C-alpha cells in the first residue's frame, strides 16, 4: 500500500512539473536556455526530496535549509546557489498561485551572501585589437568582425545577437530592434562602424545557401543556419588568445564594456538601462560601482597626496 502511495505521489509531482514548465514557457515567456536552467535546478531539489523521502508538496523551511547547505557542501559557489534557490522559490510561488499548497516554505529561506562582482572591462584599444585580429581572408572573417563590432556597439546579450533578424535592422534610422529576455523588444542605436561591418558582411552572406526559415537571420554559419551561442563564445576566446589579453573575456564582456564606456562618457543611467534592456535600474547600477572603483583606482595612482 505504501509503495502504491509513493508511486501515486511521484506521478502527481511529475504532472505538476509538466504544468510548471508550461507556465514558464507560456506565462513567463522564458528563453530556451533560461527554461532549461530552471528545470535543471528544480530537478536538483526534487532529487534531494526523493533521497530524503520528503514529499515536495510538504517540504518545510528546515528541509530547504538542509538542501541549501548541501549545495555548499558539494562545492557549488554562492552565485550558483543563489540562482538555484531563486528557481526553487519560483516553483513554490507557482504552487501557491495554482492552489496546490497553502503556505510558501521558501518565504523565510535565506540565500548565500554574495559580494559585489565587478566584471572585467575591455578598453576601446583592446576591442579594436580583437576586431583587427580577425582573419579577413577566410570566408567567415567579415562575419566575425561584424559580430564583435555589433556586440560592443549595441551592448547585446549573446542570445540577442544570435537571434537578430534582417527585418530588425533599421539602418536609415540608425536603430536595431532587439528581442531580449521574456520576448521584450527594445530599440537600440547602432553605430556607423557596426552598420559598415554588417553591410560588408552581407556581400559574403549573399553567397550562402540559407536553410528554410533561416533567411531572415543576420548572422549565419557556412551551412546556412543562424549562429549559436557556443560558436560566439569560441570565436571570442580564440581572438582574445591571439591578441594576448589576460583578462577574463566572454561575449558578455563587450556588453559590460559598452555600458561602462557610455557611463564614462556621461550617459544617463536610465538611458543605459533602456539600451541594455534591464527591467530594474538596480541591475544597471552595478556600472556605477564599477565606475567608482575605477575612479578610486585613478585617484590612488595619480593624486599627488598618494604619491
């Protein structure tokens, strides 16, 4: 009888997880990568419940604190812990919202303490060096120059770059339309240099045989399909190694550099928020901290009282 009950509970949880995934896709409009991360993190918690023989619908704050402590014990860092716990909170919020449980066990769950992480920033000279390191004699050379220039000039997330469409380009108005997180769209100014690099790339692109439904994507592979995130990560890694830059650089570094250079140039923080597509101004304010840290460094190095 007890075995039948466990089997029934397992089937019930599996069904709820299916409904939760549909909720994230349809109601929250999460991207494929974010959706996968949410489901992977939830699976960690459900596996913990199975090992501890806990019904996920009857989990307590104490159970979740044990789960959180276990993440630390197996070497998962504070930022990853915080992301996992955020996903767990989302799941129990869904359970409350859909009247599957009466109280939220995550309400008093505390996350790990995370210090402010200031990302590495590239100078304009370093960005130019990376772009100039692209071998233009290859068939993908001009495309790769356009990719790096667009990442930096428009401050795009790597997924936004990969999903960019020709129908999103408004070169006459000097804007592009970007589809960000949650399928939210925003208009971002594009520099003359980025437009020039993309226009030059279109000459090479016109020789490709596009796969069906791929014709509208800006950046394509040799096989005529739109580029993926991993390809862009590899491209950036290779170019940075060629140039000899020792900083930790990823496609996202160009986005950080874009925002920091705007702030240094006197741009309004709200304008930067709009261009980056940040829902909260608090997310954009990390660049204020970054700028203050740079300012402090300059003062320590150059002020006569510190000589």
